[in-house]
């Protein structure tokens, strides 16, 4: 049994018509001086030096129809958090900043999802 079959089975046991699965990833922007490009990488609670802190929360959905097994994926527009710093400072991202970012993206994603599939 694969992951999608397991989701369909659990949803059918709960007598539901569909299941919505979502997951998110927090990314941090880093400017590479050597290649002069912006690189995005997973954020792991590290301190960040430079001209500012920019975080992006990537959210994805999978909507599965239990009866047919058809599924679609959906990625809403990303939401970014930025905080300017002086070049000498080292940025400290708090859990509150991350929670605010997540709250904003989830609120916007739910509104967009409801409008898309009503």
C-alpha cells in the first residue's frame, strides 16, 4: 500500500468524501557574494548576518477524492518576511516572527483555497 492509498483508506474509514493534506517548508534567503546570486535554503534556526533577513514559507496542498482516487496539488502564493538590519548586526529570528509568517500564509491560503474550490 502506498502513501496515497493509505490516505484514501483512512479517509474512507472515516466516511469522508475527500481529504486535504498540507505541508510547509521555511526557507531563508542567503546572498552568495562569489556568484552574486540569491540562494534559498531550509531555515534551521541559524543566526544570519548581512543586510537583512528574508524568510519565505512555502505551503503545498494535496486534495484527494476518495471515491475516484483522483488528486490535485496546489501551491498558493508564497509569503515573505523581511527585516532590515545594519551590516554589522546579526539577525535573530524569533519563534514569534515565524509564527506570524505561518499565520499569514495559512490565512491567505485558506481564503484562496475556499474561493478556488467552492
